[in-house]
C-alpha cells in the first residue's frame, strides 16, 4: 500500500480545490461569527441594557439621548467583537456587567484593545481610536471628566471623526467651557465641509445653535438653527427638520416672539405625527402649550400640555414629566388657580426627587416659592428659596444657584430691604458673568437698576438699566425689551425727567401691544396714567387708567382692580375741583 501524501502536497496539485476549501473555511468562520453575534444580541439586547443604565444613572435634565446612543454603539460592537481581543468569557462577562449597569468588565476589554493597537499602523490606530471612543461612551454616564479624556485620546488617533468632536463639544458645553465647546463644533462643521457631508454640516449648525442659545445669543442661535433646517429640508430628512423646528420654537419663545414659536412647534408636531415618533409628538405638544400660555391662550395651553403629560405617562418616560408638571403649574398660576398650580409643582418636585435630580427639585422649589410670594407669605417663600439654593449648591449647579439668588433678592426687595436685595442680585450677576450668560446678566442688571432707583440712586439706576436694555436689544429679547423700557421710564420719572419717561413708556407699550402681552400692557397703561396725572393732564390719565382697569377686570385681578378704581375716583374728584 502506497504511503499517503501530505495534504499540502495534494493541494499543490489540485489548486482549484485549494481555493474552494479556503472559501468554505472563510464562510464557516463568518457564519460562526454571525451566529455568535445573533446569540449575543438575543441574550443581551441593546434596549434592555439602555434601560438598566437609564435607571442607574438618571440625568439631572432628563436628556440622556447622546449617552444612550453611545451605549448602543458599545453593546453592538461587543456583539461582534473578534475573539482575539476577548477570549471567552470576556465578551459575555462584559455584556452581563452592562446589563446591571456595571461597565467595569467592558472597560477592561476596551483598554486592552487600546493598548494593543495604539502603536501600530493606520488601521490599528483607527481600532484604538474606536476603543477610546467606547471607553468615553461608558464614562459619560458617571464620570464626564474621564469621558473628555478618552474622547481626546480618540481624536489624537483619528482627528477626522465628527461624532467624537460632537460628543466632546457636548461635554464641554455641560461643563460651561463655551469657547472650547464652540471650537469642537466648529471642527465638526469643517470636517463636514471638507468631506462634502451635508448631514454632518447640519448637525454642526444645530449644535452651534445650542452654544449660542446657552450663552444667551438668541439671534445667532436662530441663525444656526435655520441653516441646519435648510440643509435638512434639502436632504428631505424629516427627523432633522422636526428637531430644528422644535429648537427654533424654543429660541423664539425665549425671544418673546410667541406667535412664531407656536408656528414652529406646530410644524414640528406635524412632522412628528408623520414620523410616528411618540416622544417627539409629546415634545411638540409641550412646546405648543408653552407658546400658547405666553400669548394668554390658557385653555389651549392647558389642553396641549395635558396631552403631553398623558403621552409621557403612557410612555413611562419619567425624565420629562417633571418639566411638564412644572409647565402645567405655570398655566394654572396664570389662570389664578394657585392651589392647582401648587399641586402640579409638588408633583414635579416628587418626580424629580424620585429621579434623584437635585436641580429639578430646586426648579420646583423656585416655582413653589413664587406661589408663597404671590400669597404674601414672604417668610415661607424665603425658606423655600433657601432650600432650592442648598440643593443647587450641593449639585454644583452654578446657573441654578444664580437663579436662587435672584429669587431671594426679589423677596428681600418686596420687604423693602434694598441692601439685602442688592447683595443677592450682585451675587447672581457675578455668576451669570462667569458663565457668559447674557440673558442672566441683563435680568440681573435690570433688578439692580430697580433697587438703585428705589433707594434714591437714580443716576446709577439709569446707567445700569441702559446696560440691560442694550443687552436685550442685542439679544433680540422682545418681551424683556418691554420690561427694560418700562423700568427705565420709572427711573426717569423718579428723576423728574417726564419727557424721557414718556418716551420709554411709549416704547414699552408699542412692544407689548405687538406681543399682545396683556399683563405687561396693564402695567404700561398704569405707568402712562401716572405720568399724565403728574403733568395734570387728567383726561389722558383717565384714559390710560381706564385701559389698565379693563385688563385687570378681564383677568379678575382684584387688588389691581381696587387700585385702579381708587385712582380713577381720585382723578374725578380732582377734575371737579379744577372746575
């Protein structure tokens, strides 16, 4: 019997079979990998792991979509991770840990990949960059500083990854490093343009809009969102269009342009219904409710916010319920239903407490303090504001702390404690300035101006109120502009410069008429009535006091109704004396 030839010799003489066998081996390996991936995906589904992390790491503002997307990428990569990087049971152990919110085993795997691949060729460097990106995604839930470090490591290896620049920008934005965040988003835009990638450019413009919005530059924010929207329309991307319409609605709402804000939220709603995205539909209803509330359309506002609340409760999305309860509370408060408002604010507080979000609890406390102030329970209001302050300081919420100081300043101002109010407002302004928050600076300057005016420092009052006005003009905050003109008018009136005061009051009136802001209009009419009474132009004074009275009667504002009736009666008595 002839001896068997080695397999290698046989294949050498039958090269066609060698190719067939090689292909079959490759297909078998791929099939095994695919089967392994499917098994792991079935055992450790992305959605279940996302829910586990969402429960374990609740976010203070409820917005964890970027984190959940990064986590999904981590899990999907682990499903297909080559065995050479993670011998059994490495991947299964990592996925099992993630399923209970523990990223330790997954971190160990990615660190091993990063160490193994970093010093090799271009392909290896990209794999190391991806490992650093996954490490950052895991760190975003609990250690943003570590996440920033890993994202920067990833960019050193692969500086042309727009997704990494985007996430780095978001973390820097959250940390208050606006200039660095803007630079990161600028890199995204440059990469998008260099690659001719319109979608990346749209994302960059949207994120740059977020930067400008956070800094209070609302005109620039609107410009960026409109650029993003224009690209999304060209791409026919309804998802992106819906997001841009929602963001434009929020910016216009802050600018005081509530009618256009309502239009944007309506466009968003139509798209979200078409897309079948229930969370987006809920968001649009909430935005519509806020815009309608600001226009005095309280019944529609309550209806739409109620729809948003019902949808969020059905979806089981506790993240956003706290803010919706807050918004409904504001509608009830505007309707004069203080008990209903208080109930909603407490529901918001309880939800935020259940989610362990101290900043959300503090926001609910601030609204509850407003209810106490409206009821003239100033001691109670101060106590609640101080609770909010402690929560924000504990959570290291710098912006929240500034708003708490503003609220405390308002309480002290109402008591006539000008010095105490000034100290609180000044602390708030210093924080707003450190953050580059132009809106906060403008509001703080305005409050300081009123303190200066009431304490007899009219020159200081005019100067700082003009600064506030200048910022509001620059930012395009129409609603705040009306307030600025009105308070400047009060300061000029206290200086006995009635002509200048009249000019300011008439400018405030024009803006508030355009915005159909009834509460502000009543104040404008009162100010003009008082000015004309001071000039002894009693006929004009009676006209404006009468207009203020009509608004207060429509709103059933009893104390103001009594005041206006008393002033009108005084005018009539004065007129009889002059005859």
